C-alpha cells in the first residue's frame, strides 16, 4: 500500500496536534508531535540550569548538551502517545506553563532546529506519517503530499488552552495564557531560522467556529483527495 506524508502546521494552541493525532489513528499512520520535541529540549534545559524565566536560555551550554538529549515516543495501552526524554516519560511536565514560556526562545536556536529536523526527517523516511509543528510543510517535509495550515484567533486559542490546562489540574489564568500565546506567535513568525508561515501548496483551515468532529471530517476529506491525487490505495 502506497502511503503519503501529511504535514500539519499552525499557530500554538490552534488544535493542530489533536487533529493530527486523531487523523493518524483513523488512517493507521504514525503520528509525531514535533512541538513536543522542542518542549522536551526546553525541559532538559530547565532541569540542567541552561534556561530560566529570569535569565532566559544559556545558548552555548544548550548547544553543547544536544548530543546528550535523546527524544522518543511511547504509545500507551489507550492509544495515547507520550514523549520520552532520555527514557523518562515527561509528557505531563512538558505541557506546563514553565516550559511554554521558554519553548519559543529554545526553538529559535539554529543548532536545536537542525538537530530536531534531522530526527523528524528520519521518522518520515518510509512515509505513512502525520507530523505537526511550525515548519513541517516548509522545512522538514517540503515535498509532503498533504499540507495543512491551521489558524484560530488568539482569544479562541487562549480559551482552549486554559480549559486544557485546568482539566489537568493546573492553576492558570486567561490573561497569562493569552500573553504567552501572543508572545509565542511573535517569536515563531519573526525568527530567522524556519519561521512559521504557510507553505504555498498548503490548505488553510481556520477552526475558530468548528467543532472537533467538523475539523476531523474536513481533514479526512482532504486526505482522501490527496490519496486520489497521488494514485495511492486507501
């Protein structure tokens, strides 16, 4: 069976990871959350004194530490995917506000991006993969057969993020979350190395007013179109 590469890019907290994960599950593809990889590197930096909210990121030290950082994914019995940092399940820790506040400054470091892009491209060597992030369709897989760019207003994204974090027991407020989202948008779209932008051949999905079910139907319909376009067997 011929398979394709599916690249899902978009703004932070736009719901792209949830859609990409569900799509991969429905069509039997491998799912890779590239954002979780940058969060894992950020968590490593925080734990080893290479980053802090007060002093920012110690870039040179983090670059030297990159060979010591190993990231993988484990699939749990319920089908959920957890991020592993040097063999430790860090899925819960990487989703907290401390990591969120520093992940964009870590992600702009060229050496970090080069190291993680190489890992991501290796994951997609045999196709049959859905990967989401900021530069998947532009840098990681520029030849991906299906590219989607997801956007939603900062206000909608902040509301979703607050609900998600509170459901996990985190004590967060709307103002701090939307401030974090706007700052991440600024950094992601203005960084020199692989800035967030919509690939010329990507399809835009604004999900401000879409339910989760409507988004998945949209994704599946586009997938069927791309499979047909590429002469692949579903």
